């Protein structure tokens, strides 16, 4: 088997599996006040400190790190919690405020933003042609929001595009927004960049950040949402799912201690070995690029961002062969890649990320995503190239 779909999910590492197995013994409810409950609560606190450390958070901080079930939930808590936080006076056009996102965001940002727009909020999508945030467009949008008295209350920019690997300049976008609207909440969906790029809330200029366990070699079922102490102090985000008050009231529901334990173990391992892991992926990407060049005569190219790209993600175009057809061909050879976001794999819509990137329809229809991990080998890439070579020979339109 040659698994090259690590942006969809990753194989749990040994540390995560061991931690999950050990955590089975912690079957007490962390909210219970008896000994079993307190033991689980102590473990939960330790796991939280471990993940917080990987984000550069000091042990004693007014900032919060909340455990959730997935990146989608974290993103929704941030955006919808911000929209629900305060009573807002609509402007003359009846608009209570403005939401800003990039035009190639993951559906877990795009769809709640659309819902808020249906409730009357202005929605601004910042272009990302060639994988670059259009900061001039953003500046004009902020000036218009200022003039219209529809303040920006929330802005969201992914750190790494999940289909093209483009790395967005979140810090620059945040600085612009804060210049015009100091109280705006700036959110970063860092799910694809977590432990693959070095960052902290300060270096991103982000008030809230989402990360996820199953992208860093832990099982599915756990994620985290960082919320700055300043946002909490201003009450710019409130809970949107009432319940028992777990996770400081922001995410009610009994915590999934097993998945959280595995998350913390994978995060600790990934953080400790980050430099070596990034170097391994960098070398693999160089080898992938070298091997893909052998297929240039067949028209094989990549959707390459103009400025910066994460080495882990390659957006590969095989002209004349539909993505789904090539995926099935490769799968039959036990080579596993994807056509884009796993969350949208069953959608019949064209990729919003590639459309925003500026790719034409025929390129979008023929694009596959190859996503690497430090666990991959050159043999995996060799198997991919041979599979593509055979597929092109059999499937490419003459």
C-alpha cells in the first residue's frame, strides 16, 4: 500500500496508539467530583497543557485552549460564537456587520459564513488568485465597511490551503483588519499547517486558531480551538451550544478523553521531532517534483502558488484524464491520493479552492492532490509515478 492522502487524514503514530490504549483506564467522567472523575480531570488538564505548549502558550495564561471533536466544530464555534456575542445595531441598509473570509476557504468556514450572510451580515471574500491573499482588495473592502458603518466583526483566513498547499500571509491580513477594526476577531484555520509550519498566535496575529488531531497522526475525534484572553475579556465570543458547561462553557458535552489523550501524544511527538519531520517531507517533495518532471511530455504540471507552498501538498494536473478516473486507476494499484478536500469528495461541485486559485475548468477536472507525510518513502512516490505513467498510457485522450 502507498498512502499519499495525508491531508485527508493520517495513520495514527505509535505514541498516539499507546496513549489511547492507556487512557482506556481513565473511564471516569472528568466532570465528576469523586476520585475517578478527578483522576480523569487531572489527565485532561495535562493533555491540554501538552497541546497548548505546541502552540507556544505559557502554562499560566489568560488564553484558552478548548478541546472539540474536529476542525469543523472549532471553526463553527469561533465564527458563530462571535456573531452571537453581542447585540449589533444594523446600519442604514440593515446590515449588522461584516464577515471577511478568503474565497478558497474550507467548507467549515465558507458554509457558516454563508449562513450568516443569509441572516443579514455582509460577506466579503478576499481573492486568492495564484494562492496569494489580495491585500489591496482587502484594504478596499475594509475602507468600504468603515464608510458603510457595517464593522468587520470576524475574519477567517486558513494558514494553508488544503488543496493547493498555498501558504497565506495571515499576519499581514490580520494587521490590516486590526488597523481598521481593532475589536474584530481574526481567526486562522491552521488545520493543514499545524506542526508542519512554525507559528504561534502572535506570529499569525490571530485571536482564535483551530487545529486537528487526525492531521498529525492521531485518530479522528479530537481537535482544539485557541481563544485569546483578550477576546474572552471583551466577550467577543459566546457559547453557541448550551449544555453542561464543559470546556469553560464554550463546548458543552463530555470530553472524548481517549481521542484527546492520543491527540496530546501525537502533538508532543510531532512538536519534538518537528524539524526532522519537516526536513524529511522537504526531501520527499523535491524527489516528487523530480519524478513528476519525467511526465512533462504527457502534459503533467502542477498548480503552483506564486509565493509560498507547503511541501506536504502537491496539486497535480494530468490533462485528458478526469480526476476520478485517475483516482480509481491508482486505487486499483493500491496508490491512494485524492481529488481535493476529503470533506467535499462526494460533492458534484467544482473545487472552490482551485477556482479561487484561478485554474480553468479543464485543469480542475484533471487535478489530483498528492499529500505527503514524514512517514512516506521514495518507494511510495515511485509507485505513484509508475501508476500515473500507466494511467496516462491507458486513459489519456489521444
